[in-house]
C-alpha cells in the first residue's frame, strides 16, 4: 500500500477549477461536487473560495447561479481531468443543454500548472475567463497574484476590468459552509 507521502508526490499538477450551478439545492450540489472530486483518488482539494451568487450570463431567463473556485493537486493529465469533471457532472445530474443554459453543476478547468493548451476538446487557460466576474471574483479569493499565461496579467488586474455590481455578483452565505471533504 502507498504511503500518504508517496501519494502526495504523485499529485504533481496544480489546478484551479471554477464550479457553479443554478438548479436544485445549489450549495448541496457544490458540496456534492467537492465530495466526488476528492473521493476519486486523483484529486486533492487544497483551498476553496467563498461562494458568490451571480446573475446568469448569455441566457438571462433562468435562476441565479452560485459560483466558487478551488485550488487542487491532481495526477490527471488535462484531457483525463476534463473527462473526470464531465463524469462528476453527469453523476450529479447534469444533462446536455444549450450553452449558458441552466444546470445543477458546472465544473471548468481555469488554470492547469501554468499550461497553455489549445485542443478541439479543451482550451487552457479557460478561453472565456476574461471579463467573467463570476469566475474571476472567486479565483481572486485564492490567487490574486496568479499570472495568466496568455494575457500576462494577474488575476487581480483581470478582476479590476469587471464591474462586479453591474455583473450582479454578491457574496453568498449558505446555511452550512462548504468544506473540503475529510477536513471537517
């Protein structure tokens, strides 16, 4: 059996993910996503942002979203990580829908170990990060000084380009705080 230290050394890639959803019990869906991510053995969540309630983008006739970000370590290569995230989304009830439509959970790779990747199935950093306060505000909680490898601006500078009030982004206090599984 592997020691804890051996397992930790295999989780060599640092990733930042955006999580959100607007259907069902939004905080419970986000906590369920955290639980599933951590339970797979390929992922160790290191840090969570605060939760933010945000107005929908693109398609306005739907409920507000809850959004957050996390920092984690993984042993999964980018496309394997994407497949893992899609599997977690499906497990939690996400079904194919139109772009920007309502969904119980959405998991996106924002940054992956400083990588720039442009594949048909996956672009890293996330191609629609700039101007999206619902991603940048939670990300700022975790990594304000993280330098975007394409824009060469840090997250704080990217967030400064967004008017959070106009974007409808506000801090959300759940009845029970979300926790990293295994730390409560």
